[in-house]
C-alpha cells in the first residue's frame, strides 16, 4: 500500500432538532430515490434515514444509516433528554444483528446512507431537499489528511456478500451460488 497526502471531501448532514417536526418527509424521499426503478414506490423500511419519535414529549430525531457491523456493541449507555431516558441504540445508525433497523426488508442486507450520489447524483441528498422545516442541512468541505494509506473500498455488492458470509458462512453462500448457477 502506498502512503500519500490525501485531500478528502467530507460530506455532512447536520440535524437541528429544534426545527424537526417529525413529518418523515426525509424517509419518504429517501425510499423513493432508492426504489428500483427510481421513484417507483415509497417504502420507509428501505429508507436510509429513520425517525426516532417520542410524540408525547414532542421529540423527533432523524438518524442516518451508517456502517454495517457484524456484532452488537457492548456499550449500553443511556441518555436522558428532557427527563426521558433513551438507550444508546435509539441514536445509533449502524446496521447490526441486534435490530432490524437499516436492513433491506426483502434480503436482510445492510443499508447505508450514500448521500444520494447514485445515478443521477444529487447536489444535496434527497432528505435535505425535502425537509420543509429545514431541520436537515448539507455541508461539504475538504480535509487534508497526512500520510494516509490508500485502502481498497468495497463495492455495495462486496459489502452485501460480506454480510451474508458473516451471517451464514462462506460454505453455505458458495453452495447457494452453485445451486443458483445450475438452475440458469
């Protein structure tokens, strides 16, 4: 692996919880953009952003899908917001075995926020564009990292295959692929 200075473009979606009214337009826009074919359906279970809702206390927290992790975290911290206690899981964006949040409903494969850079790439993610309350804002900036090792980035298919291997084992996955190829 090569060592080099890297300019990294950092993309951030900021959340202003004081402005969020829990309308869930972000979920709907995201699921429509990621439907196959695009905009053919709206299914919030396929959204890469989810709303943690506590309507009695008028609290709404949009959480974006983050990296896949093959194990549960060992931290079970809790947070108290306006007198109500929340578990650490409530605000976690990871797709993990502990819950079904941020998993493709049909296949169980992990979902991850891609900032709507799919074809056609958007100037701002769909959730930001459709947030009428302006609770979500998008920012981009460049960050220079010193002496960074270049790493190979896994494709979406490789991430999906890795999660299937982690869940079922390599041997079962290979057997399934062989069976499927023989049916063709």
